[in-house]
């Protein structure tokens, strides 16, 4: 499948245990990594400056195409701190807003809309959905607000502009903040609703309700929700049963949390396509060679 991920890519400054690293991020980035690891044709439609160019070059080796709508624009920069209180997120520099015509998306089999800081307008989102292309939407960038110091908070948000989408996804905290209750997302009018619950796993609402457990704790859960979104979208569009779609997506999201940035590609791919054990082959050969001729 040929799928597009639309939204700002970011440079994340991640601090944990007294150590700080810089890594690429953004919903569109993590979603495209997951799609490429699942062997889809993935394109990121975004805007970034020269500071993100090294990441773009490496993505091309994974088969991910990057369409930069505004090469002279700013790359979004987030500061992510992990401590005993959990994860704290602040926007150090906003990205340049994205502007494109939804008609340009007709060449794709589906699109994932994943803003990080309201860089995609509700009008564009609604137009993309009504164009008829299968559309998955990560809600976080539509419900975020920012304090004077850039600290991220969540805001009450009318999500009715997402009506008609194929899949909407977000954390239980994001849906609860936007709508007052996470279950109210079922009334938005999307074919599927995917709610991530952190260490408790994820729940998919479609023709029925299916819950998938998380498989362990990783060192960097940044982007795990985006991997969950992209993997579930891939699975559902491919015709996978709903229960299997969310179970496998949750497993890939959990696997991705064991590395940062571009490391997540190999983690997702190995989880999606585990190599068969060579032990049965060795045992067969030993037994075969030991037989009298």
C-alpha cells in the first residue's frame, strides 16, 4: 500500500537519568517508521528546516520519502523530561503551519493526519476526510494547548470535524480532556476508535470492542501511540480481523518503546517479522546426518 503521513516532524531533546539526547520525532515520523517496517510505501508530508535534514537522509534508506512543503520553515522542537513524576513535555519552538490541497492526496491508498501542535487546520482535516480517501487521525495535535513557557496542556475540543474518518486515535487522557469522557469518542462518527491506555494496553472500538494488553515497559515510550495508530491503520486497511489488528498493533507499539528515534524502525520490524528459530533446522540436520546410509 502507498500511505502518506501528514504533520510536523520534530527534533526532540530527551532528558533522562542526567543524560540528554536529540532524536527525530513527531507523529508523522513515527507513523512512517512503522509503515515502512511493515513494508508499506510510506511518505511523510511535512515542513522542516536544515536541522532535520540528516534524519531525512537516513529515512530514505528505510524507503521513506519525505516531501518538505516549506524548506525555509522551522522544525518544531520539543523538550521531553523523564523523572520520578513521569514524562513532561514542552514546545521550545513551533513548526511552520502546513498548507496543502486535499486533492493532492488522491494518489495515496490512505493518509494519516498527525499534527503535533495544531499545524493542520480543522478545515483541511475535514476536507481531507470528505474527499473519500481513507483517513486515520491522531487527535493529540488538535487538543494540545501551550503555556507561556511552552509547557503542553490539553484543552476541551469539539471533534465533530473528524466525522466520516476511517480511524481516530488518541490516549484515554487526550479523549477525556477533549470530550469530558473517553467513551464519548464513539459518538464522533469515525468507523473505528482506538484508545491507547499506556501500560494498560489499547482498546479498539469497531463492530465490537477489543482490548489488547501491553507487553512490557520500554525506556522511551515517546511515539508509541503513533506506532499504535499507524500499525492499526495498516492492519485494518489490509483486512485483518479487528481483534488481531489491535493485538498486533499494541505489540509493535510496545516493542518500539525499547529505543529512541530511528532505533525504533528495527525494533518494529523485528517484532513484525521475527526470524524463525534456527534450532529446529539444526536438530533436523543432526538427526538426518546421523541416520545410516
